[in-house]
C-alpha cells in the first residue's frame, strides 16, 4: 500500500504541475500568506508556511525578489537550508516563485523568493557560444573570478544566493580542503562525507516520479569518485523542468545529468544548515544555467565522458590503483574535476609531505577526427608535488576546452601515473664555454653543470655551429628548464589566443617536457611571432608589415636555434644565460 500511495502522490503532483497557474509579481503584497514545498526526509514533498514581507525591486538587473518569512517545524529548527534552492512557493494556490536567497547568519528563516516569471525566461534564452578565455597551458588559476552572488545589500547584511551544497564521495578529505576555495568561487559549498555515497542508477527513471518540491542532484562526477550538487525542482511543464531559482554555475547552455535525490536527514548549523542526501535514479539533464535559475529536460540523457586514472608505485609489487569515472563535458568543470580526481588518486596512496616524484603519461581525447593531446611529463619536489602533477593535466585541458573551438569537444581522459618516493630533480648550476669569441662557420661548445641532492652532479655538453653568414655582434645562449622555455616561446598567448583548433593542439603537443633542458640560441634583434611561428631577424620592409599585422616585436630577441639535453629520470630546473661574441673574418 505504501508504494501505491507514493506513486499515486507523484502522479497527482505531476498532474497538478501541468495545470498550475502563476501568481503575478505585480499582485504580490506584504502580509500575504501561502505555502512552500520541499523534501525534509526521504522523497516525500512536504509543505511549510510562508508570509510575504515585501518586494525588493531592482535587486538585480531588471530582477525583483520577494522577501518572505518561512515557518514550520523544520524551518523553526534549522532555518533556510542549503539544498532548498528552487523550493516552490504558492500564494492563493498559484505558483509565485522559488526559494533562492537568504541572509547568512540570520536568526530568523527569512529568504528571498525568485519570481516564477523570471525563472521561465531561462528556457527562452538562445544558446551562447562560450567566450574564448585568455588562459595558457600552464595556467595555475583555472577558475576565473565568479560573479558576486549578492542580490541585495542592507548595510552590513547581504541577501545572497543560497550556496549549492556539493557532496563528495570517494575523494580524500585533503582534496576537499585543497579545492574548497575554487568551489566556493563558483558558488558551490563543498561537503565531505555528508552523502549516502552511492552512485545514481544509470537507468533513466520515470519522469512522472519527479514533482515540484522534489530534490534533484546534478551528477558532475560519478563512478569510483562522486561529486554531486543538490537543489530542488520548482516547476514542471511536460518534460521541461525549472529548478534552483538562481544560477548553478552561470555557464549558460550546458548539458549536466541530474538524478532524483532522497534526503537522509537535516543538519541544523549556526553558520548554514543543509540537507544530507543521496542520489537515486537518473532523471534527465540540465540544459540551461542562467542567473535566475536552471532549466532542463526530463528523460534526456546528458553526454558524459570517461575519466580513467591509474597510479603505480615504482618498485612495489602492489597492483596499480585504478579509478574509472564518468564526468560532465564542460569547459570550466571538466578541468577542475580532472585536477581534483588526479590529486585525490595521488593523495590516497602517496605521501603528502616530503620528497616525491610523479611521472604522468596519457591522452586527452577529442571527438574524431581531431587527434588527441598527449600528456607526458614528470614532477618532483619536497612539497605540493601532487598538486603540481594534477595541474600538469588540468591546465592543458582547460587551455583546449576554453579556446572556444567546436572541434575540441572532449571525449575522454586517460592518465597513468608512476610514483617515486624520492626527489628526482637536477638544478642548472653553471653554464660555460671555453671560447668567448667565435667566427662564422665555427662551433660553440657549451658545458652545462647540473647539481642534485646529496652533492650529486652531472655534466651535459651541447654544440652549436655558428652559421657561415652570421653577422658580427653578441650571440646569447639561454639554458633553461621546460617551464621557462615554454613561457618564453608562447608569451604571445597572454594577449593573442590561438586562431584554430590545429594551432591549439600544436601548442599542447609541442610543450617541452620537464626531464630535459633547453638551449635557446638568440640575438637581441627584433623578432616576431605569427600564429605561433618564429620569424627572426626580419628585414626592415617585412618588419614594418609585421608590426602592423602581428603587433609589436616579441621583446625576447630573435631566436636562431633551439638545442636540448636530457637528464634521464629527473626533472631539470633553473635557467642561466651566457654571451659569446661573433667576430668578422
């Protein structure tokens, strides 16, 4: 009987949602009373009471907020809860809007309700192509500053969007601590261990089982590691649904899978109370994420991509730790999720403090016929090496996805990590040559001294043939590590992003590896870069044209050649420059 009753309730609620009418914002008056609907336990939608306190006009750009006081047993005990975002509010039996905003540290359950007229306009917006971001393949700041979540301010008090609670399962606690600032910058509130921990059933559930007031969970990462964000459904029209009452991430047109969620319990808190929930069956996809709410389609399966990570300790007989997951394909979320998953995989099995090294190999795959981007690098040091290694995957991925080219649609990431419980690093200590003067057609023999821990030393020799037609003057040799050389070579990316997907992949697959040192041979003449290609020592007539087309000279001299040497099984770091004078014959 219980199952029959719940199904009947779901069908009845779905039928009502199809017939519900909206309460116009213009008719809202202070003192009006009504009801709201949300889930406090299990999947049962329950009512709470609301009273209109007033309407805040122009609380946002052409946006209004209905100020309401909530009441009821749960409200009196816990106040406005994270996870309530989107809970529908009814006045005179008609839908007025969704619970969306609250005052932090408020002593009373007073909230801001997003008018339903503003929420339904979310689905009317035309798709927007993501802007090309000014990001580099080695950028350490993958998350750009998010829009301020404040909707209205009253002295020191602010009415802000209710933070979206994000639950983690299968990731280490240190991962949460490390990435909490980035998540909060996106308007997400991370919660470790406050989830049922199970993955959502991949089978598509019956759309009729979801009603206004029901809880949903956006499944950002699923499988061996789970990252899910919770909210509440506001309104359903056929297969179209509206939820949250505020932005989730503000990423516009998107594709994020959602699942029906059940509430295990409520956790009252002096700071912010929240729901503890667990995901059940898959229900559909969020397709629009705008400032006034999210919209999506029930029964629509969102596109996700595989993420596979394996980590093997060197010299150990233990089997490799393998993680298999599915993640959303999004230019902002995917790099962050990959970085978090990689960091957690390392943190779960390797030391977090002390000397260590990690060798990363793998592929970032895109939809055919676009070729993959290679991952092949090594990271070593005494502190935060796991974070460096995770950035070594996330930064190139962000560079590709945020370049704005349709052909660079992610299809999967595969990563193999070899861990070494010691520091494998060599510092460029000295660079010298026996000859400070050379003539065209002669060779310059460079000697590079590398120093490591415990007094270890290595010597590398590099030879450069001065061209027969070289003009007299200074000739410079800069011996540097991969990071320094990459920054020098791709400095134009800071102001001029790539112009094609092919150029993006060329840059990524051309990035220099950390286990080699690079000798840049250059002269102080003005040099230009056009679409990533060097044009050294341009004649005056060509330089005049290039200055108009390509902009100012690179400011790093004119590169004549690049040589390299290796330090097997070690990371090369540091930079040194020496000068040799070219004399006339």
